[in-house]
C-alpha cells in the first residue's frame, strides 16, 4: 500500500508544470482557468466514481486511475498548448476522482477485516508522508532533468512514474466486495444505485457525518492555493531552476506533518483550530516576504495544515457506519473541489490586479475565519474520540481535552492511534 501511494506523487512535473504553462505563453489568469477545469472535472466525477468504488473491485479502479494519470502527463508533454494542458487536467481530474475515496475506503475496510481499524490514521499518515517524500525527491530530480532535456524530459519521466503506479495498483489487497464472489453483471447497475443512494443519504442526513464532512472540506479545499507556490517564487524573481528547491521545502514539511498524524489524532477541536489558523498565517506572511525566508514560513504553515487535514479526515472515517464508505468519502472530495474552485477563481482574478503573492496571502484570511467557524460551529458536540471530563462518559459527551469516548468506535480508533 505504501509503495502504491508513494508512487502516485513521485512526479517531477509537479514542481514545474505551472512554469511550463507560463513558458508557453499562458497568463496567470489562463493558468487559473486550467485549475478550474481540473476542479470542475473532479467535481462532476467525484461522487459517481465513489459509488462505483462501492460496487466493483476497487483495485480495478485504481489501475485505471494510474493509466489515465499517465495519459494526462503525456498530453502536457507532447501537446504543449492551452488545449493540450486543458485535456491533461480533464484526464487528471478523472484519474483523481477514481482514486479519491477509493484508496481510503480500501485501506479502512481491509483494516476492519483484520481487526486493526485503530491503525488507520497512522497508516494513512505514513502513506501520505511516504508519497510526499517521493514527491520531494521527484521535485529535486526535476532540476537535473530540466538541465538535461528541458520540460519534455521531465514530462516523459512523469509518464513513466504513472505507469509504475499502475503495476503497483494491481498488487493491492482484494476489497471486501470482491471477496464475496462473482455477481451477476446485470445486478451491477442496481447495486450501483443502491450504493449511491446509501452514501448520499448518510452524508446528508447523519448530523455527525455531515459536520465532519464540512470541517474536512474546508480544511482541504482552502489549501488549493499550493498550486500557486511556484508562481509566488517566480513573482519574487527566483530562477526557474531554483523554484523546485523552494517548493520542495513545502513538500518536506508536508511529509513531516502527515507522518505525525497518528500522534496528533486526538487533538481537541480548539487545538485543531489553532493549528489551522497558525498554518494559514505562516503561509500568508511567507508569500509576501523575501522568497527564501518566506518559503521557510510557507513550509512550516503547510506542514501544520496537512497534519490537521489528516486528523479531520480520520475522524470522518470513524463516523461513517453505512456500507457506502467510498461514496461518502467522495462527497468529501466534492466539497473540497467546491472550495478549491472558489480559491482558484479568486487567485486567478486577483493576480491580475494585485499580483500572485498578495492574492495567495489573502486566501489565508478565509482559512483563519474557517478555522474559527469550524471550532465554534461545525465541530459536533461529540467530536470523534473526545469527551468532556466531569460529564457522563458516553458517545454524546463532548469536550476539548482529547479523552476518548467510551462506546464510541471512533473514540476507540483514536485511542489506538496514539503514540507508540
């Protein structure tokens, strides 16, 4: 599982694709429109693909996702125009939708079968951390690749990595639905609709799940401005070959933040809000100051935000009780894309008036406000895994001190996810 997830983001193009677009004559507004195309595609495909993942063997979807991912980078590499870049983002959006929710549901259900559900936050944290380490290595590898063969060599290497992930996807565990044996193919459409309805119903009608979805959507979606980090460096006059090094600082901090998610899984809602607000402030300040000092601040803030995202997503998984786990998780992806679309539109329109660094810095304002709102409004009375001392120790008891709830499955998960 770790090797599969790590290979997903070991893509040298990640560090320089915004610069690739700019070098082919695209303005910041046009680049933002590409990000919007990406998000709209993912938005449309997210929930249907999640219901599909609750119907068929999830490995098959993950193999298809990797193949489509490779095709996206091929379009960028050998058709470097606005149309080619747009096609690449459409393919990437479909690929991401197929993987989003599918991988998390596969991991969670496999751990449940093994009786090791409490390992989920630690395992997902390690998976994302390992992916980020490989992303860091890929970003650093982009420098010699650029020197040796320019963007075309970087793109070809990225296509190769995506094909490696395709092979690794075939080695993942058989999902629970696949263990139940072969079904009549005529039953699949009906089963698909059943899972789609079940997932949407749980996401919309179960208050605890709905609130957890809102919190996680805000946390993840508002960090979409990381796509503009290379343009921030470029706006400060950083050399093209140095940009991957600065971006890799944020990736390194992101890896550390996600790796520590198992240890911070029991943080209180108040602490979670402070972590998110602090991370947003650091990123905003970093975007405005000297690029080398600024990217250290950006890296620290990004690490904090990613740690908080894993915590919020873990608590959502602990709340889901129905059979359509991938569908509910895909609703999270839908919320993330909605927030991301607003972010892309704001930075794209604002960059022409106030510049990319200032536009990115201003995104931090709603992140801070969102953190406060999540802590005061969106956090349920019983946040998974936390109980107020002095009150009955039941799943409905609430608090900010991080003590696990007795009788709450998510609370048990948080207990098992503590430091070892």
